[in-house]
C-alpha cells in the first residue's frame, strides 16, 4: 500500500533507520526532530500515519499526541508511539491518550513493518467505511424544491421526532423508501438500525419467518434459530414496503406486535419484547383494499396514524434537472468517470416527459445516457422515446391547429402512415410558429438541428425553396 508516514524523533539514527526501513517497504517518509516541527508538517501535508517518540525536547510526545487528537483533521489519524525500555509506563499513558499502538527501542524491523501495516489497514478501512456512509447518505437524500416536495419536507420534519407510525403512499418509483429513511434519520432512533422488507417480494409462506424469526426445527430447513426483522430492528425502525401485498396471516401477527410490543418466533411460544417504530408504504389504495376484504381494517388504522404522500414525478417537473444532475454525478463517481455536463436542451426534454416510472425511470435513463455519451450529454444521447418527450398534458398546437386524419372503416391506414402524418403536421406547425427558423424549431421539438433537417427532407418540407435558416 502507498502511504505517507511522518517520523518524529529527536535521535538522528532512529530517524535514519526508520526512513530506510519504511522507504524500503515502499512508503513515503517525512522526518522531524521535534514535536513542534511535526505538528507544522501535519498542518500543511497530507499524512497517513505518525511514528511519534514519547520523550522529545520541549513539547513531549504525549502533549503532541493530545494536540493531534484535538484537531478535527487529525482526530482519527493513526499515531504509533516509540518508547525506550525505561518509559513503558509513558507508552501506556500515550495509548490511553489515543495512540494507536507502540513499540520499544531498540527497533525491530519486522515488528515496525507489521505494526505500521496493521495500523494503515485499519485506518484505510475506517476511511472506506466513512466514504461508503457518506455515499449512502447522499444516495438516500431527498431532492426537490417544488411545492409538493417542500410540503412533504415540512411534514417529515414534524412527524420524524415523534413516535407516531407513518403510512407512506404513492406510485411505484416515487421514492417512498427515501421518505422512510428521512423519517428515521431525523428521529431519535437515528443511531439504531433501519431494517427494510419488501412484502411483495417475499412469498406468503415465508413472510412470517422473515418478520418474526423462527426456532430450530420449526419447519423443514430450519436448522438453526434465526431472529426476525422485528428483533433486528430493536431500538430502531422497521420499514414495511408494499404492505398492501402482505398475507392475511402475517397482517394479523403484525397487528398483534404493534398492539403488544412483543413478537413470537415461528415454532416458539415465548414472547419477546421489542422497541420498534414501524413505517409502512404501499402503492395500493388501502381503503379500497379494506372495503374489498383484502386488508385488515384494524391494521390499516394502526398504521395510518400519520399519512405521507410521495408525489409522482409528473407533478413536480421543476425538480427533474436537479434529480438528473444528482443521478449523473453519483453514477460518474461510482464508476470512476469524470463529471459530465448536461446540455440545457436535454434537461428541457427530460422535463417534458410524464415519467410513468417516476424517479426510478428517470434514474435509469440518466445512467443509460452517462454510459453511452461522450464527454457531455447532448440531445443525441436521449433514448428514442424521449426525444420529443411524452407530455403529461397534450401540448398546445404550435402556429395553428394540427389536423390528424380520421380513419374510416373503408379507408384503413397503417400505424406508420398515421404516425408520419401526425409528425409531419406537428413539424410544419412548429416551423410556422418559429417563422421557419430551424434552430429554434429544433429546440422546441427537442431534437437536434441535423435530425430536423433529415425529417424535413423526408417529408419534402421547404420554404421558398430553402431548407436553412
């Protein structure tokens, strides 16, 4: 592994020996003879590990260690102290003050390298955990400045600190899990686990053992005891996604757990107390499910203490540019790619679509464009179905009415002929609206100028014998 190591020792021979050993092992080495000089190096250089002598002139190594731990930038930096035979007690004191490890003089080459490598491995693992945690937090961040999202944020901030159960409704792909995670992160249970189960993805015969666990021998294949998600979420939050697809028997057990605060594993009669906040989500109309006898009314009222609605993407098109940008940055970072700019025309075209798959569909389209595009994303990178967009409401006719052909039983028209006729009429109307300015017309249609030229030639469209602006 490549790393930079700072050696702080007032003995010249020790500094020279450590430099030879560490550089021979492939490390970069910085060396200083005083604690003051070492702290100055840490303030201006990026260092991965410090070897610090306990006894130094003027400022001691222990005092220097305390200062290192007091700075936010170096609070978790691995520091290995070096002590002589007569100062083992000082080394122990240093470890209590936050030293990662220590070794004694005279130095043993193998001991030095093993200690340094172990400390660096732990340090790098901790940094990777921090990076993954930051990535996860960013991935689960709710994005949007539209009115529906601002209203939703306000509701989440109110309900999160309470113990109230929340039922999140909304179409598939709108980000119901993000809302549940936001409620968890803003609650007093943030330090506890967040457990999720998709009730629609687990067979009815397995959902109970998944939620409540089972004892050894409870059924064929139960070779050992297993905790359920209610137990694993103890002290935290359990998110029941797509709860409208839960089996009736599981609904009854969930209701009993909510009423009593206890769960019983499959194959056991012993009740186990759990402290769990339950959040649920569904894309179904649970009131109708209750009326038609597919969902328990008492469970519905238990869950629906605070209802939150996740708005579909078509109701907040102004959030699409921010969402697309966030998805693109995330994808580029995860795949080691340079950040790619998105042309404004692309964002406009994306904003015109109705997105039946909601945020999930937008994410997939952005990732597809990121993979297939060059250094920037242009209109040419849009999937074919998104070039003109799929408006959530019919667009107003440009430059006049667009007349579509009426098909009678005696006059049949192929689908291609019908589509070509409609496309030709819409292009003509847009050209009329823009005064036959092809660049402006292409922008309004969400296509490239060369593509519009090609369509015009195919439909034989000219104005005064000219095709150019």
